[in-house]
C-alpha cells in the first residue's frame, strides 16, 4: 500500500481504539452509540486501508495483533493531537486564546489604544494584543505587508497607492487644539485663532498640514494672509514626524503645536495646556483601516469590537475630546472614497 494514497479517517481510528480498549465489538459499539455490524465494517475497512490485521478475533474476545499493538500506540497519539487541534480551534473561536496585531500612530496608541488593551486584558486574559507603533507616513506599509491585522489612525492619511485594497471605518472626530507651555504668550488667551498660530514659532506634527489643513485655513483667512504668514522669515517652523517630539519641543518653549483634543492625556503628561483653535475649527477623524478581502481572526475582530465599545464609554467623559460618528458615517468603505480633500461634513472640518 502506497502511504501517499492511504485514506484513513478519524472515525476509523476511533472505532479501532474503542474495540481495542473494550476487547469487544459489542461493548465498543454501545460506547460509541453505534451498531456492532457497522463498527465491524469500519474496522475491516481500516485494516484493508493500511494492509494488515489489527485485531485477532476469538469466540470469547478481541485482542490486538502484534502489528495492532504498535498501530494502537500511534492511533492514540494521533487522536490526542487531533483533540488538541479541535480544542485549540474552539479556544480561538471562543476568544480564549489568540494574537492581535494592532498598528497605530503614536498619538492614538498612547491616548486611546493602550488604555483599551489594559481593559481588554482583564476581560480576555488569553488574548495577546501586540501594539505596533508606526509613523503616519508609513502606517499603510505595515498593513500592506501583513505586519498588522488593522491600523487605528487618522482617516486623512490615506495611501493613494492602496486604492480599493483598504477598507476604512471612521470611528470618531476630535477638534484640533493648540498645545503650549503655560508660560507661552498665547497661553493667556482662552482661545487661539489660526492667524495667531501662523504668526508665532510653530511646531508642525501633521503629515497632512500642507495638503489638507493649509487649504482649509487659506479658504477661511484668505490666500494673502496665509502666504504672508508662511513666508515670514522671522518665524521658526519645525516639522516633526511624531506627536511626542512636538509636545516635547512645546514644553521646552520652542514654539506652540497643535493636535487633536483626544491626545489631552499625553499633552498634559508633558505639562502643556490646551486651547480651542478656531477660525477655522479643524477636526481630526480617526478610523480603523483593514485590508479589503481579508477576513479578521476571531481575536482581531473581538478586539476591534471591544475597542468600539471602549470608545463609546470614553466619549461620554467630558474631557475625552471625542465625538462618535453616526452609524451611516462609520460604515466601512474603500480608502479611495476619501481622496485627499478636506471632508465636507461641515465648513472648516478636516478629516
């Protein structure tokens, strides 16, 4: 018999092991809730499949043959491994075990996802949530390469090369705030306008500042005001790639920065004060980005559901700075649907 062509089933192995343990077809059939004739046929088919006799039958009992003893040991091992596979699959389906790889920009990771992971560990201790911090400019690279199950980050930073390969579910919007050290000149104001921001030393952490935010500001203030402010050689502008660097520079008195309201826990950890940033008021929309056509594992889908519930709980707090989007706005859609233009849900809003 060619081993490659052998077709042995779990049913046959279970039948053989039961007969070997009970040393009787009658008792084994009762244990398996089968008939003696059906069980005898199943064992006979197994013997024919492997090419040698497994059981020696007498009028009084059934015993293992010499070859049957070795096969019985192997069958027990195989059945045990199969039971483990089934149990592991059940644990995965029931969220008792599994691994989730969540990609996130630094701002969403520190302010939102880390607290959610801590809460999730209490609810699902068998699920390991791995947090992969990515730069905003490269977050879709991690998704495309399969390094993460999904990304939670700005909706506006869509990768044009992704097209319909990415589906995005907007989760919430948060107004952009000015963040500055208590001793900064603008800290005395209860609210700050963009025209004032542009006329002071500015720390710019947003990858979409020029492509999305400046056009919205220019539309509100007029092109001349914005261009004169941006061309002022006496004003220092520092571009950074992550929010931590921006907040650290602001604390050191190197300028004023801006970020969405939901980063307040991180900004306050740096000793910064937040002020409403108006005329125009811009919003940051945070979304969950996943690959189109790729199903999520039970663990990944479970954490995503938990995170949505976590956002609902947190958004009820006055200082959360989050406004959950209505169901119709949160419907997942291809990345290409967002384009690279400011969202038009209301005047001055930037995704």
